[in-house]
C-alpha cells in the first residue's frame, strides 16, 4: 500500500514540476518577445529561452567628405588633400586656333592660257613633294560660263568646225585657243500658254506651271489667346498679353447749394436777407 502511494506522489510531482525556463516556452511557444515592451533605447532578445531587454546596437554614422562642409567661390572646385578640403581654381583649356594653310600657287604667276597646279617634277634629291607649276588650262575653263566642247576647234585654221546652235565660238584675242562655249539661255523669246511661266533649267528654257501665290496668314494679337477675369481687360505690353484691372471713374455728386442765411444768426428784431450772394441782418418793417 505504501509503495502505491509513493508511486502516485512521484508521478504527480514529475508532471507538475518544470523548470522556470520551460514555463516561458510552454506559454510562448513561438516568440516570447511579442509580449514584452522595453524602455526607449532597449530591444528585446531571447536568451536561455527567456526574453530580456538589452541596449540597442549603435548605428555607425556615415563618414562625410570634408568638401561637404565647404562652399567654394565661382571658378573654383573643392578637392580633398591630406584629409583637408581645399578650393582650387579650374583651369579651362585655351581654344586651339588652327593655323592658316598657305596656298603655294598664291605667289605663282602664269601666262594667259595657263594656270598654276601642284605637280611632282624631277628634282636633285628625290623623292620631292609636289611643286607649283604652270600648266595649260583645260577647254572647260576658257568659257565665260559653262563647259566648252573639247572635240571641236572653231578657230581660223583650215580644219575649223562650226559650233552647234546651242554654242558659240569663243576665240582668244591673241589666237591662242578657239572653243565652242554654251550660249546663255534666256526666256526673252519664249512664249508660254496661260497658266505657265518660263524657267531656265539645265541650260534650257521650258514652260512650267506658275507657282500658286502664298496667302499670308493674318497676324493675331497676343490677347487673342488670353482670357482675362471679370473686371479686367487684356493689353499688349512689349509684345506680351497682360491682364489689367479696369478702373471705373466714380460718379461726381454735385454739392448742394447752401443759403447764406442758413448759417447767419441775427439778434432779436432782425432778420436775414440775401443780398449780392451774402446774408445780412436787417430790421423787419
């Protein structure tokens, strides 16, 4: 009988007796800090299965550059040298001016019918660069305008050839060349139908439709796009629309005409009468 009682007591004590730490885990199985409020500057942490309030870890302050506290003047910039902020001038590069290129043919004079050109010529110690020399002008540069026909010689020689109707024979006064140059085409002798006009294109006179006259758009006032409020009107100042208030003149109220006797006080036995616009006290007859 005694052994049965001892066994029951041991079972009862083993079921109901638990360490203090396991009690927190039993009542708060997930996060015991959910039910703990710490003072400002403290935070809750679970240590040995028990929530405790500990100081919050300090957050390191960001390290600012020394130039964050320095304001440099115009034309300067801040630089950090030996952990110190220094304002230095900004040196702008000077614009490079290109040197003018000299033309070797600028000082070369050639006879009429020749022109200066850069060509490689034999020299004492080759290789040598191009040198300015006088060469005969091409037929295309002998005409006043346009290009000459290179296959026709219209000079005074027995083998001369006539130029086509679109060209004329251009002979040098010293008889050094004679080439066929294009005639200057004009619309002086061209008549076009109504609605067409003459134009010279590619050295040819042809009739083309007249361009339609462009109708100029009406110039609107800047006030056409501005809507002013009540009591305001739009005015143009320096090509800009400005809304200004309209000042209405106050109506002039005529002053009442006072009788001179209205402010004239006479003694007993006298009465006031108006004479020459003034009030006078006179005897009553």
